[in-house]
C-alpha cells in the first residue's frame, strides 16, 4: 500500500515539473523579440534616431541566433526602408584570430528589422549596428553581448547633432567606423582599437598595481646571441697534388694534425718522367757549354730554356732547378715542399705509395685566423651588417672573451632550423680555437636614438600589438602600435604613439580584462 502511494506521488511530481517547464517554455517563446514583441525592446537615442536591439533567444548560444532591430525617428515613428547592417565580432586573442559574423537583414514590418547570425563559440561578443535612413546620414550603435548573460548591454553610439557626448557614449569597435567628433574620437587609435577604453579610479589603480611611463626617445642597443662553430679559413687552405706519376720514397710529414711551415719538405718522390726531364735539361746545358759560339754568361739556348720550363710547369721550385744544373746530374728522389703554413688536415700517402697526376696527397689549412660560423635567427638577420663587432666566449673554459668582426653574411637560410649563417673572423695566434669547437657569440648592435616603449607595456593580440594610453582623468584607451626591433627592455616604435604620451607598463593585462567586459552590470 505504501509503495503504491509513493509511486502515485512521484508521478504527480513529474507531471507537475513537466507542466511547469512547458509553461516556462511557452512564456519564453512569447517574450522572444520579433515582429510581434518589439514594444518591450529598450530604445536608445543614437544620432537623431531611436534604436532598440534585442536578441533571440534572450540568452545567446552557440549556433544560430537573431537580432531584432527597431528603428524610429525622434518622434517615435517607424523608419521604413533603411539600410541596416549588423556585425557580431570577437577580437583576436593570442593565437586565436578575429571572428566575425555578419547578419542577414530583412525588414519584417515598418521600422522592424531582423538579422540572422551565428556564434562560433561561447564568450563575449561586440555587436555593431549601422542604420542609414533614406536621404540621411548613417548612425551607429555598439552593444555588448555575452553567452552567459541574457540581453544586450548598450555601449555607445553616434551622439545627437550639437549634443554633448557623455562618457561611454561612443566606443570604437572592430567593424564599426566612427561617425562623431570630439575628444573621444581623437582618443581612438588611428589604426583602430581592438578593445574598448575604460575608466579606472586612482584608488583602484593602486590596488591592482597599475604603473605608467612616458614614451620618449632613447639610445637603443641590442645584443644578438648565437652559437658558433669554429672552422678553418677556407681562403687559406691548400692541397698538395703533383702533375706527374711516381712513387713516394721518404716521408717527413707523416701524420695528420702535424703543423708545417711553407717551404718545409713533406716527402720525396721518384718519377721516371721527372728523371727524364731533368736529364734533358742537363744535356741541353752541356750542349750549350760545348758550343763554340757560346761563352760563359750568355743566356741559355732555346732547347735548355724549354727543358727548364718543363720542370717549372711541374711545380719544381726554381731553387731546385738551379741545384740540378749546378750538380750536373738528375736527382732520383726530388723533395716536395709545403705550399702554405698550417696543419695537415688530410694525408693520403705512406712510404712507398704510388701516386697519379692530380691525386690529392695532402691537405693543409692554417689556424690563424679562424672562422666562426654562427647561426642567427631569421628575425635578427636584418639587424646585422658586415664589420659588426663580435665577442666570443668558450662556455667550457673560464677564460676571457676574444673579439672578432663579421666578415660575411650568407645569402640563404638553413631549411631545417630557419636560421641564417654569419661568418666571424677571429685572430687565433695561439691556436686554442680548434676547428669543430662550439663557442658563444654575442653581436653588439647600436640602433641609435629611436622612439621607444617599454617591453612590459606591449600586449600581443594575435596579429596586432596593443598598448594602453593614459588619457588623463582616469581613462585608459587601447592603441594599436607598429613596433621595430627589440632592444633590451624596450621596443622601437614605428607608428601608433607619439613622444610624451603615457602608457601603462604594469597591470595592463588586468586593464585589458576590464575593457573586455560586455555587461553593464559587471563593474569594478
């Protein structure tokens, strides 16, 4: 019996809830703004018109929504056939781009227009309505809409002709052009603000830690830091190869890494071709001596000059050729000397090796000066130039820094790292900068005297950079700026603000959050 009574009671409660829910739904549908419910739409004076805007449903949601726009003249008569535009937008925030939905307008009845639009996400949106009656100037009204708050909050609009503009009467919003004049419009950014201006009292500023600083001319300098690799100087490297075939007899420089001096003997080589060429030269000299028409001190005959020239073209040093002529007999093993000073970086022969013409037998490279190839980020490359001073330090040794200069900037980027390469030439008399070593590179860049703003004053908003400008009387307005190079704790200012203007340097994220509030009930 008790169980049956409990079931009946539960059924009655469910039925009651269903009836109440149905009644609420019917009531909400009856209150939905449209052609039949425009009388309840609150009206605002905008220019010489009266405009009222309501949303359907009253609490906006993701997906399809509609705006009911009522337009009347200053006597309360409906305005027929006006050109009405409605834009619902959300400014860019961080990596999220700006979002916008333009309403599809139709006139339901005289003075009542409907704009169908869609919301892509929850959050706070700007609503901008532009009305242009036939034969009259356009007026604009700005509203704020939130998916968490029913209704729309009026933010401002075109002032009445000749009237005084009250605080907040007109907000410069994305997608809405300014139709009025006066101080508030002059405060708007010439590039177009991305968020609205706010007023914060001095006591509140102190509580949330807002600090300001003037924008002024400064001597800017910056440091580009990179990691560099030590390499041999490519311009001073040399290869040892011979123009005749033969065999290696004795090796004097017998291991890789050995330092050598220019003119030092590397090895001795035997070559039948070289032996024959020496013999021809000696025979030609003897023929000159035996000639009755020759006398001591006269130039060599054409035959002797041709034989000597052949030896010189085989890279036999003139001193060696003179020694061959003086001894009067061919040298079986001729010494091969180092063409430059440096260290042996490659050795391809051993005692008894056979070699062919053009074969690379040794590679020699100098250690002084050394090259340091630094990888610099793409954004820093425009700041660099040839001749720029550089400071190098070894991160693994407690030694003093050394100095060099940028001698070349490579014309292409590394595809894998998107960095450009910069060559720094550094004296290395002691040879302690060893090829393959990594060093830290600092490039000091002086930008000169430029207009600068503190780094802490800049708010990145996707594609834009914004600062808050102190307009006085507690007002803070956003201003889009164009920035150049970053120099320490400052950015170079290219456009957007002028010298002497005051910008917020601390607490600007809280100011930005305040300026994004859409509902009039949300106040400090």
